[in-house]
């Protein structure tokens, strides 16, 4: 009897242990599932916020300001320490004046660089987000085209059974379906690439899935764009203009200081005079480039605005043409190849419209930013990037701007 009770206890203990192990395993599995990456729903606003928080260029641009402020303080400190009698020496005076000007310029560029960095990041992310939207919508267009080809294939199969078409027509319908499937695969690959590009900019794990919650939007501007005002603003606020103007101011000071000591027939005088002329020409060339960029982007926007309504009508017409073609084909009044052509026309017009909306949105954000930063060059806003669109100076270049003209003491 005692042995029986012991056996029963052992069985009970075994059941409890097994139950606990199973429960623990289930709990661990539940924790594992909870930790598994979920689909990240991403709006444009979320993407912009994420980019600003995660991109180290923001911190670097702010650090550049601190370094420039420190350099300016150092110049002022050295100025106070230098005895008055020594300041009368030309080389000392020249070095101090040029050092002050370079420090002032470096701080101005660094301060402007903070805003430019944020704009650069936002511009890159917006462009990538719109590119991902376009790629996503291209997949939908390709999938819709595949469904239409599959419908035509079913019609062809029914007509073959009824003896209304030849087998060759059926085979052609099957080929068109295969082509449509390949087009879907190509569109899917394009979407994956666009999504990877966006995830890279946002420092999102490339293995994680993202779902874009925004859709392409076309809202014509209520007020006409004032081109002259845009150009005027750009030539005052653009970073490359500010940089060129600052270098001209430094070259002017350099020439003024040198010309007081060196006659016009000396090498030193001519060297500074040429440097001043070069800085003036560089500023004028930069202004011309800025104006050309503003005009070009406005033309891109106007082109997209003009194309979208036309393509809207074209899509409507293509849909109606396909509907009538299908009815004619079913009634035996049209060849299957003609219906397939009508379907292909609809797909191409839809793709063109999608591209036009992408062009419109891209031109719109380019126009918003062109007043402050160059936007016609490549987009480089990755986490490790030190470059900016359109050849805009990097943070390292901003930090070292002063040393380019010589005479700085820091």
C-alpha cells in the first residue's frame, strides 16, 4: 500500500513538472513571438521625425557650431593677450585681422549649416518616400494588368471550346499572362529596392517590413509661384551663395590689408588682387547657377502640373476603350490581339500618370528647398554620409572653411 502511494506521488510530481515545463515553453514561445519584428507602419511625417532623430549629421552640425564658437573665443582671447606694441607689427596685425574674419565666417557657416543639414535630411527622406510610393503603386498597376490579362485568357479558353478562335489565339493569351506575371515580378523588385533605400536613410533594419500609410496626392497650388521672388530669396539665403559671399569678404579684407603695405608692382599685391577677382567671379557664377537651378525646377513643376490632367483623361479613355474592346471580342467582332493592345495601352497610361505625380511631388519639395540648399545633385542623407545634395559642403568642410584663405590663427 505504501509503495502504491509513493508511485502515485511520483506520477503526480512528474505530471506537475511536465506541465510546468510545457507552460514555460509556451510562455517562452509567446515572448519570442512578441519580440519578432512586426510590420512598421510609416507615414511621411513619421519618416521625417525618425530621420531627424537618428541621423548623426544633426549632432555633427551642432558640434560644428560649438567648434566655430570656440575658435572665435580663442581669437578674442589671443587678441587681448597680445601687447599693443606688438600689434603694430604688420604680420601680427594681418594674422589677427584675418583670423577674426575667418572665425566670424566659420561661425556663420556653421550656424547656417544646422538648418541646411535638417533641410537636406528632410529633402532626402521625402524624395525617397515618394520614390517608394511610386514603386508601390507600380506594383498595383502591374497586378491589375495581370488580372485583366487573366480575364482575357478565360474568355479565350471559353471561345476556343466553342470553336470561335484558333488554338494559336489561346497560346498568345497565355503568353500575355506570362508577360504580365513577369512585369509584376519586376515591379516587386523595384519596390523592394525603393523600400531598402528608404530604410537605409531611416536606419531601419533591412530585414523588417514597412508599410507606407500615405498615398500620392496631387493638389495644384492655389497661388501662382513668383519666380522673381524665388530667385531673390535664393540669392540671399542659399548656402552656396552665403559661402561665396563670405569668401569674397575674406578676400577683400586680405587685399585691403596687403595693399596698404605692398605696392601694386609687387608679387604679393598681385597675388591678393587675383584672389579678390577670382572670389568676385565665383560669387557671380554661383548666383547664375542658383538662378538657373530655380528656373529649371519651376519648369519641372509646371510640366508635371500640365501633364497630370491630360493623363487623367487618358486613363479614363483607355479604360473605356478596353471595356468596349472586351465586349467586341466576346461578341466575335474584334481580335484578341487588339484587346490585348488596349489593355497594354491602359497599363502604360497608368504608369505614366503615376510617374507624373511622382515628378510633381518631387519638383514641389525641390522648389521648397532650392531657396536654401542645392537640390539638383545626388541625394546623400545616409547615416554615415558627410555629403549633401548638389555638392553642398560637408560638416568637415564647414569646420575647416576658415583655413582655406590663410591667415587664421586657429
